[in-house]
C-alpha cells in the first residue's frame, strides 16, 4: 500500500465529499508547482485524503487544509477561500469553485495571503488538536504574537514563510507517515546541545488514528542576515576570491553535526553483505537513471566500476549513522558571526521516508558538499577547477580536524558516493532544470573513467579535543591506490 493510501485509509475524510468539486482545478494547477513531484506527467488519480477547515465555516477569508493523494503521493495544500480576490492576491488564484460548499468563491494559495499566514502562526502558538491536525511547540521558546509573515522567494521543494524576520515556517508539500527527519534530527541535535542547526520551536502534524503521525510543518528561528553557502560561494568565484577558509570551517561544522547525530541516535556497522547491498542499490539507481536520462547511457558501464569497487572492498564494517541526507551548499548558512549552520534535514525529497531515516555512511553528506563545490566552479565562466580542488581539500581537512579522519583516506567509499550523487543530480536536473544537466554530466564523464593512481593523503593528526563520530571501532583502512 502506498504511503498516501495507508494515510487515506486511516484519516477522517468526512468533508472529503464537499471537496470533490475543487479537484478539477487542483488537477490543472498542481503540475505547475515546483514542489510537485509528478511534473511532466498528466495526473491520472487525485483523491482527498483529509480536509479540515482551520477557521470556522463561513469565515472570510476561509482557510482549508487538504491532504491529497495524487497518483500514490500525498500532498499538503492550504487553500484560501474568498468571495472575490483583492488585486494584491491575484497571483495566488487557483480557480473559482463551480459547485459544492464553496460554489462561486475564489480558491487560492493561502500561504500568499498575509492574513491566513498570520492565522497559521497563531495556531502554532496555541498547541492542541484541530480536526485531524495536531499543533505542538517547545514551551521553552517564546513565539511573539502578531509577527508579519512573508513568503520566501525562489523555487523550493517545500513552501516557507518568514515571520517578522524572527522565525521561518516550512510547510512540507509531499508528506508521508512517520516523523519527517527535518523535525526529528534538528530536535535530536538541539536536545544533544548541538547549536549548528536551528532548533524547532513549533510544528504541526496530521494524526491518523492507529498510524504514525505525518509531519506537516516546522517553525524554527530565522537566522537573519545569514548568507546561503551557495550564493556566498558564487560571489567569491565572481570576485576571483577563494573559499578555502569557509570550506574548512564548513568541514568542521559538518563533522560536529555528524558527531552529535552519532552520539544522539543509533549507529550501525554495515558488514560486507550490507555494503554489497548498498553498492547494488547504487547500481540499480544508475540503471534506472540511464533508462530515464539518455545522456547518461554511454557512461553507465564506466560508472558502474565505482559501485563494483565498493562491493568488492569490504572485509570489515562501514560505520553508518543518521546523516543530513541531501547536503549541498544551498543547505548551509553562514551566520552574521561567521559560523556555519546546516538546514533542511529532509533528505533527498524523492526517496521514501523510511529509506531517508535509515543510518548511512556519513560520507554521503561529504560527497554532497564536494559535488557542490564542483557545481559552483562549473557555474563560473571560465570553469574554475583549481577553486573547486582547493575547497575540496580544505573541507576534508576541516572535517578531519574535528573527527580525526580525513574522508579522502577512504577513496573507494568516497568515489562511490560522489558517483551516486552525480547520478542523482543527472536525474534531478533532467526532471527539474534541464539547462543544468551539463553540470552533473561533466562529473559523470570524469567519474566514468578508470581510476588514476591517487596521491596519498597524509594521515590526519587528531585535533586536541576531537571527537570520534562513531562509537564503534573504525574499519581497517584500505591501502590507497
Ligand atoms: N533557519 C533559517 N534561517 C534563515 N534562512 C533559512 C532558514 N531555514 C531556511 N532558510 C532559507 O530558506 C530556504 C529554503 O529552506 P529549505 O529548508 O532548504 O527548504 P526546501 O526544503 O523547500 O528546499 C533556504 O535555502 C534558506 O535560504
Ligand atoms: O530542494 P533541495 O534543496 O532539497 O535539493 C534539491 O535541489 C537542489 C538545487 O536547488 C539540488 O542541488 C544541486 O544544485 C545545487 C545548485 O543549485 C548544487 O549546489 C548541488 O550540489 C546540486 O546537487 C539537490 O541535489 C536537490 O536534491
């Protein structure tokens, strides 16, 4: 049973029948949304999973909360309902209801309406149940009333609103049963005293009877004046400046988060069979991507080498733990005091939630950031390979300063994860940003070539006070090629 179907079977859908007349307009509107995963395909099945009026029936504006099953995926929608839309809200219009309880009314994106966005914050300030929804908050953090909302600009996987430059609310779009790691991990990190991640102050969930809750939204402190790592890197490139000091500090910050996650949540050692399964999963993702992205096909056999090497490499265990899961420079913020924070612990949005919550080698996150340096260097004209190499070295050295272990000391594992990430990116770009496909393709060409003898990475001296992220023994080091 799909995640959406299992949620549907358990959620109260008493108002679902009244929503049916809205479904044709939603069917037309959804595919154009950046956060809609089924872009490019016509919707064949759309059903209401749950519907809740967050304001008393008949109030103007009305606020309708919907969970929709769209071809097996569950989406969250917040709809505003008004007799007519004021001109300022015209861009938020979805359509006019022709029938049912909202006949003749304008139906629009509620998050674009400051009155409704303010109302959502009010709900988060007062914990408790509302129909199928449950609102919760950290009692230790005050949330002032009356903060002015504004949606964030730019295309994102989810939808976020900033309140008074003090808090940011992320409204998850594609949801499923089970706590979202973007709530689970920042809460665990906050409880462990790690300050590298903004701590959730309020959140809301759907509570299907007898099933795990679905995380729907998380409010956290807004790091005002912070610089997005991606934008900062591009600015540096544009100015001909290096980024090595920042990359080093980011390596340290990432290592601190990994260490805190490994202490706070379960860790495992993947034995040879599990490592082979990991490699098989990467190989299967490569094959599926090659079927979808024609440009990848000539390189498939060469890329497979990285995964075969991983499968063959293990006599002992690979440490695995909870990780970020989709780390790239756009998920890092450099705050006004110059320190790095990590955000968006949701993992790769397209993967099932259960997969995203499994322990994995921390090198997956490291590979994500290393790929990001390559992305930035390739966005610059002319391509700046030395800039990316310097960032790469500095990040790994920073990481090693904190953990005592340089990720480059395990080149087989690192190459497998960088290859897997480049394959993921090829699919992501071909689906969402075809103009960017050339960026991961450049890496794919390089990674499909046979491995050249690498120069040895000097062993990392343990930094004073360094912490090991893995409470279990380290696997034996492989000799470097
Ligand atoms: N705590 C925060 N403080 C400041 N800006 C933030 C914060 N959290 C997110 N942002 C900004 O909002 C953007 C979207 O957040 P993100 O969690 O990456 O959402 P999505 O899952 O939709 O990609 C980020 O790129 C960042 O610029
Ligand atoms: O929306 P998310 O931030 O969760 O992540 C998805 O979108 C990212 C792009 O916005 C994508 O990242 C890729 O492009 C970045 C530059 O825009 C680059 O820094 C990353 O290294 C590259 O992977 C990410 O993969 C995707 O999951």
